[in-house]
């Protein structure tokens, strides 16, 4: 693919005076996100996609553009990204609301070091992720993910993000989600139903299996492989068909695993890694078995983990967010770019067009048409 090229776009707007009367007329200037500034929406999209989708920090972009004799200071580009994030915030909020309309949500969180004002040091902040993807159980809705930046990992954050949601929440074993399921976020007796992630459980046994320290761990990992084979066979089927297949093929395998763990636990050291892995499983048996009785539930939460992975790469390259505002901008822009990628949409083409539409006064009542899953070339 050819690299991006810079062009200077000159817009000439002649002024015309009326003959035999006072007054001057001139065509209006083209609308832009950065009014009276130098960047077009295409340039803003190029910078945003490079940073938030391709993991290319602004200081690296500054050096790359300098090779083309284009001077773009990283602090100026950061200001531009703040403006882009402001304009895109309603779209990111809309994505989260669409996610909360789903029957099942995946949730996860990761750290995002953020520069503390005036100190020159970073403080720990968090990027929460909420994903929806109905395709594994035959749903027709588009896949999407929404990120939220917070300076905390407390349960109050997830409760605020998912306020009003009543459905299935598929997560790892973090206690904030457990508290949410107990208190609920809806009205009346409506609550959130937790579904566990077998991939998180498998990792605990896999670490012991890979170093050859536990026969039981190897036995467990081997048995779990059969569960994922079944999931591969039924992916895309309707919920009822998935549940029937799991009841017929997976339920016995799961019961045998729990019987094995409960039988072996008293025989091993309570302080060992193997005992910790077994207790992790047995204490979460109800949420881990949820996929057996509900065809909408996945065996793991890998969908949201795949959505978080690009942000961890960007975090590694950028080292930190420059401020809380920068963290919120990160979450907003990444929400839309990652959602575009999940829908096999070119994020650069989508963002450039969307920024042009916003600059020209696209009505908020037609926000659905701006969504990445509705993009058409």
C-alpha cells in the first residue's frame, strides 16, 4: 500500500462588490473540524488512526512527517486529537448504549498509566472495555466495543457504565463484576446474570502443564481442549441448538472435571499453585457452568480480550496517556476505530468521511447512519 502523501489545498474565495450599491459578497469557507486551522479531516483521520488503531505515538508520527518536510508538533497534534475526541464523544456514547441493548455483554479492563498534572510522574488509571458480538449464537446485530477511561478500578465504575443493563455479563473472576450481579443495575428484581470465562481458568492449569510440574494439570488441559472443539463445531448456531449440543456433549465433560478437582484437592498442598487453580474453579462453578444452560453464552470472554489487545499494544508504544483528558480522548476514538475494524471497515476511510459529515453539521437525529457498521464505500 502506498504511503500517505501530504498536499497543500488552496481554496480561493474571490470577493465581489455590487455595482452601483454598497456591499461585498464572498462564498463561505469550507467547514472543518478545526476551524481556521491547517488540518483537513483526512489529516486528522490519518493521525488518529495511526495513534489509536495502529499504535503509532505522536512523537513517532512527528518524526515520520518531518521526513516529508512537514512540521507537525506533537503537542499540536495532541490538541487536534482532543478536538476530534470531543466531536466523536456522542458517537462513542451511542455505541455503549447499543451494547447495553444486547442480550449479552463481555467486559474486561486493563491499566492505562496516565501522567499526573504537574508531577512529571505517571499514576495508574484504567481502560474498561465492553463488547457485544451476537454472531456466535446466530445473531444479526453488528459487533462493537466501547472503552471507558477511569482513574479507578472500583466496582462503582462498572456499575455506572452499565447502569440500566439487565442481561448476561461474561467476565473473568474480578470481584467488581460479582458485586454488580448481586446488586443489579435495573429496576425491580431485574439483575445481571454472570457467566464465567473458561479461558481464564485454563491459563492457571496451562502454566503448570507447560512446565511439566503436574499430571493433574496436564489431564485438565487435555480435557478442556475437547470443550473448545465442541464450541468450534456449534459456532453460529441458534441458542437452542447450541444449548442442546452442550447438554449432550459438554455437560458430562464438565461434571467429570469438577469431580476430578474435588477428589484431588484434599490430596495436594493447600498452598500450591495447583490448589489455587482448583479453588478458583470450584468457587466459581455456577458461573462457569452457565454456558451449558444458555446458548447465548460463550465458553470464554476472548471476544473482549481481542478488543483490548490493540490498546495494550498502543499503551506499550505510547508509555502513558498525557492527561485524564488524553485518556478520555483515547477511549472515545479507540471505541469507534476498533468497532470499525470488528466490522471489517477501513477505519481511515470511515473516520475521514465521518469527520467531514460532522464538520458540515450532520444532524444528531441521524447518528445511527454514522456508525461504522453502516459505512458504505
